[in-house]
């Protein structure tokens, strides 16, 4: 499935999750690294949504924004209270 097809379900895109996992392979226990990796991917995906919105494609933008929100949510889980 394409990233857009997965995004409409609110899930992460497997390719993006794999990129994050590869980046964090040697960062077990490093909460800041995990927060940073998930947040950076969220911002990248959010930018895709911004481009879709600017071109008038609200449904496509919404799918990207939903996926970005999921990544932001995961990233903030690594911030100690």
C-alpha cells in the first residue's frame, strides 16, 4: 500500500516507521533521541500536508495531517513528565 492509503486509517506509513527505527537502532534508552526522531518525521509529513492544502487538496492534506499527528503523539511519549 502507498503511504497515502495507509494514512487514511490514521496509521504510520511502514517506510517512514522503518526510517525512524533504523535511525534509532543504537539509541535504546535515549529518550531525547526517540522524541527527536519521531518529531522530525512528524514535521516532514506535516509539510507534505501543508503543500496539499496549498494546492486545494483538503482530503490529501487531512491524511498527511492525521499521520503527522500520530507521529507527534508517539514522539511526545518519550518526554519525561
